């Protein structure tokens, strides 16, 4: 028998023990009963403001692959999440105000895994009337 083994495969190394790296450990406040998981890839062109204000039926967990995301959830200050960083949101009633490209000179790409409540869309836009009613819940805006 040679170093490749009887089956012709490479011998297993010990690399599997260190191959996985924890990027995020979040404990969402709820999981919709009977939720299904969905993973999507999002790519925004330079300067794209992203999805209008919306909410998700369950929690969402994301990882920025390239670029930087301007991210804002109801009650939290706006922040920029760069490539290699993670984000999450609880879903449910919380409004997600921003998820656009924070860069004006290059694209941004990120992956999001969402747990969606059965029979509900994974994303619901929030209308202007509700935004006005909940304006007091939005964190103060940065001054340009």
C-alpha cells in the first residue's frame, strides 16, 4: 500500500480540526414555529442604497464577502459592516432601515441566512405611514 491508501484518496489530514472558524454567535429572541431556512446572496453596485425599509418574518444572519454594508436596524445606530464581518437581526416587528452599499467606488456582496415564518414572505416593505408612526424608535441619524 502506498501513501495514498487503498481507495486512491489522499490520506486525511488533521486540518479539519482547525478549518472552521466561529464568525458569529447570536441568540435571537424568537424562532418562528415551523420556520424554514433560506440563504441568499446579495450584490449591490457602487453607492446602491439597497432595499427600502423592511422587516423579516424571522431572524437573519449575514456575512459580508466583499465591500461594506451600511446597516441600520430600528433602535440601533447606523453602522458599516466590512468584508469579513458579520451581522444579524432579530426579525419580527423590528424595521431594517438600511442594507445598502456603503462604498461609492466598488460593489458590495454579502450572504444572508434567514429563518422565515411559514406562509409569510421573507421580506415585507414598510410603508411611509408606519415609518412616520415609529419614527421615535429610530436611533438618531448621523450628521453629514
